[in-house]
C-alpha cells in the first residue's frame, strides 16, 4: 500500500502546523517539515518540541530564508525531500504541501488512488509553446540572470534586468534540457525523487542555471522530472485543487466550501483560510474516515468562472454551487422580526432569548457591529453577509444547534425578505409597527445620510414628509409582497392583542407571549 511522505513548506501558524503534522501522520503516513528561517525562532521551537516524540516527523537539516520567485523555495524543498528520503525508507510517494493546504479526501481514498496508478503527478508543460504563463515576462525568466528578489529589492532587480537587456547579456538554456512549467504542488514516486536528487548531484550546470531563473519553483521539478521520466509515466496534473481569480490571486476557501472541495477530483486543496476552523475540523475528521464515500463532480473551476461572471453583469442572489443544497433546509424555521426602530426590535429579541431560549440575532444584514460568532471570515463585513446570506444562516443554525432562528431586519430589506421567503425553509415574519415622532425621523435621516447636525431647520421641515412617505412605503411593500405567515404588533395595541400575534409568530404559549408583550419600556425611545 502507498505510504506518503509529505513535504511541508510553511512559515506561520505553528499550532496549525502541529495539527497538520499530527493529523497526516495519524493514518500511517510521514512528513518532513521546512519552517522558513524568516519566521519566528520561538515558533519553530514550539513545533519541534510538540512533534519531538512522533517518529513519523522529520525536519529539513537547515532552515532557509525563503522569498517568492527565488531559488530559495526550491532549495528549501530539496532539503525537506532529502530529510524525508533519509528518514522514511518505506515511503512510496512524496507529496508537496504548504501550510495552507488541507486534505479533501480520506487517507484510505488517497492511498487507493496512488496504488491504482504507477505514475508521477506533476504539471509539466512546454515553457515556450504552452499558455501556462498568462501575463508578464516569459522567455526573459530564463535567458537573463535574476539575482535579486523582485518584491523586496525592486530597484536592484529591475536595474540588473534592464542592464542585461541593454547589453544583450543573454544566456542559453543547457543544451539537453527542455524547460517545462507548471504548478509547484506535485506528488512523485520514490524512485523519481531519488533520480531527481541524483540529477542534482550530477548536473551542477543545470543547478547553476536554475538558481538564477525567475520563479524556479514553477520550472525546476517540472523540467527535471520530464527529463528523467518517460512521458507515459507522467500525469501532467496536480493532485492539489486550487483556483485563481481574474487578477491572478489564489481563491481562498472558507467554512462554507466543504461540499465544493470534497466533490473535486483531487486529494488536497489550497488555500484554506486560517480562520476557517470549522472547515479544517471537518476535513481533518474526513481524512481519518476510512468508510467515507465520495461523489466526484469536478466542476469547481468552471462553475466558479460562471458565477463570478454572473456577479459582473449584476445578477444577484445566484445559489452558491459549492453548497450541497443552496436552501437553508426544509426542516428549518426562519423568524424575521422587521422593525424601523432598531432599539425596539433589539429589546424584543433579547426578551425572546431570555424567555424562549431561541437563538436570536440583531440586525446582522444592516449593522456592521452586530455581535456574531467566528464563522471563518464570512461574517466580517456587511457585503459578505449579504452576498453569502444563506451560507451564513446555515452556519448560524449549526453553530447554535437549532432548527429555529430569529433574525432582525430593517423594513427596507425587502429583497432579502423575498429571497428568504423563496427558500425551502419555513419563513415567518413579525412586523413591529412603532409610532415615529418627528425627532425620531430626523435622527433616522441623519443615520442614513439625508441630513446632518448642521442641516437648517427649514430644510429638515421639508425633508420630514419625504421620510414619512418612505417609511410608509416600506411597510406597504411588505404587505403588497403577499408573504405568508405574517404577524404584526403595534405600539398602540394592547398587550393582550400583541401577545396573540407573538404567540402565533413564535408558536409559544400565550402566557409566555404576554410576558414578552409586557417587556419593560419595549416601545420607549
């Protein structure tokens, strides 16, 4: 059976590195770690101490300061590979990972996958004729010498580059080498790795050449493997799922991407958000689940392109393809409390929490500072919450362990109400109608930017009728939408009348509803 030696390059999150190493080695595999020398020395000491008693963990013989686009990344990889070859004589495959990678299949699935095909998995395309490089320099990566870091030593980098171009100081690629290019995330068989290490010792001319190419982590292994291994034994693909935006930035995966990831025809994925703790926990459990079954759709990239295209032409509320079901769930109930006076709704839902035990969230789609649990980053901004509202609510149901959830909305959020009522879950709505004084309406105008502290009284007087109409229009829109299962409480109604509406809305006994209706200062400003 396949035994994988993972080659882990990392530079941050020591606790995450420790968990990753423990998780991957628990299923019989092993790991060699290179922790960037630029990183905190105490962090590395913590990693070594935590993993000291694990015989399936080894470390690169020395730490190198790594920089993007530099040979240092290849050098660090070779050090970790040498350590793994020396420490793990029974390792059959060597799999390149970063600290941002996570398994998206079970260990049993990964081992079976590698056992089925005697091949190396590495993207390896002709450097000059392929379209792998989308923008920026191409041939110049090779024919000029790149001694400096383009990101941290820009002046030196471009001065050296421009001078070589001006003086025509080009160089040739080693005569017997066809330069290839591809992703740095590969999985190679043991005899291939041993052949690569031998090549490094025997061909100092090739090593010298690649040391001063630009971004050699995309060309060195890709070239050498293709030079050493017959084409029929190479699968020109990576086993690590990753996507890039139109701007060349890697797509980051969050807690709600679980269903997308496990349905892809890959063994690992990157980049997983450092904040996506729930996703990491679920994927960690999956790696250890020998009985897990997988339905492979492999549509991630094409659907990502399609849906980001929809966003650019303004089509809103498209279901997110990575959710097994875009719905909140038929078995769930969403209780919307709609009120223009936010403080009134907040008092009411706080009383609901206290007297019914229902999880209730204040104006999460209207107010940035609404207290929310950490859901892997999806909750951090109003824009994210609105774009990913169903995924967000699903995670809130899971977080609270409840199939019922109370959410406050401003009456202006009619599109959100329509969207939630179109869902398969059962949606109820409670409209809280308050008396709105002129002072309150002027305060509302200031909150939404229609007026300021210096607005003249005569201008404010002219604004009031418009604001009053706007508030009435929002309420009428809710009524005209024809939503089912709607209820209303009013400031001018008796506590008994409001209790009847609350009892029906929350499906609670009338005595509890009456206690809610008698909430102290419920409608007070």
